[in-house]
């Protein structure tokens, strides 16, 4: 399948994470012009060592509203030709609700959900002028199932789903497609920290009896970024090995 994404410009948030790196690698293989963003210069320097200086690198601190607003406007003004936006960045800070501190709640909501408002608003204006665009959000299977100890995380990820559907409706006639990918358990530094007992307990819930790979997410993102998905918008695609079937 030829996705024909050569020279398309793509902005990827959370580029230094496991899924983020896989997304960047996959779109570079398609000869795209990738804009890497991460929360610190240190992480961007590490990415530049891996992928080279031919691409663009920006610090995007999703935890600081003022910094985020200024940075994303700078990116938008300097790159009015962004074709694809993937909001991939996110964090967890788990606790049972009765033990959860207000700062744990607000931090996760701000980084995982509120940041989408500022980023999409800044990038969407140019897409509307260009009369084309693809926006993809990375949500989670637990947005639909819930998960003990993650009321903040699940709220942020389910909030993304309804938010993206609303925006998809607003721009459906403007040649802009907006969709989401909901990963299940994907091999990452986070899953590597799990004990064997925890992994086995999770595996019991997955019919395929294995974790997914970051590339599984990147492959779907390629399809949703291509013309093959031109009649698809406002949808959430689950990639979870059968853990939840919708």
C-alpha cells in the first residue's frame, strides 16, 4: 500500500516516548517533514542524535499554559503548512480517588486534555486556510473501560474522545479529518516496570495473550494520515489485542 505522504509536514507531540519515537520513525520512512516536540531541550537533543538535524525540533511544555500557548503559536507561525497533527503526549500520576491530591488531578488533566485545546486551535486555523488536514489524538482503551487508580487519566483520555468528535463535526466539510487511536497495553518503559505477576494478570484480559508494539499504533496512524482515510472522521480506533471489542 502506497500511502503517498512524501513531503507532508507532520507535527508530533511527545516525540521522545515509546509510541512517539515509533511514530516519528514511521513517518520519516515515508519521507515526511517531521516536527519533533518534547518537554525539554535535553530530550530534543537526544532525538536529534537519533534522527538527525534535517528535521525541526521545538520544546513544548504541556504543563505550563503560558509556555505552551507561546510555543505552539510560534510553531504555527513558522510552519503554516502543517498537513498532519498527532497529539501523542501524555502522562500518568495514579492514585485512588480518595487519596488523590488536587495537583495530581490538575496536572494530568492539563497535560493530557487541556493541551489539546491550545495545540489544535493554533494548528487548525492554518489547516482551514489550506483547506486540508489530518488530526489524530492518542487516547487509551481505559478511556472506555475505566481503571482503578486512574480516574484522572481516564477522565483526560475520555475527554479527548468527545472533544475530537465535536471538532470533527465542526470541520467535516472543510476537508479536515479528525480521529483517535486508543491503544491497549503497548510495550513501553511503563510496561517494562511491571512485575511478572502484574504482566500475567493483564495478559489474562488480552485474548491475543501479548502486548502490542509501538509500531502497531504507528501503522494505523499512517493509514489515518493518508488519502485512504479520506471518508473517515470522528472515529476512535481500538488497538488492544481484543482486550475490549466495540
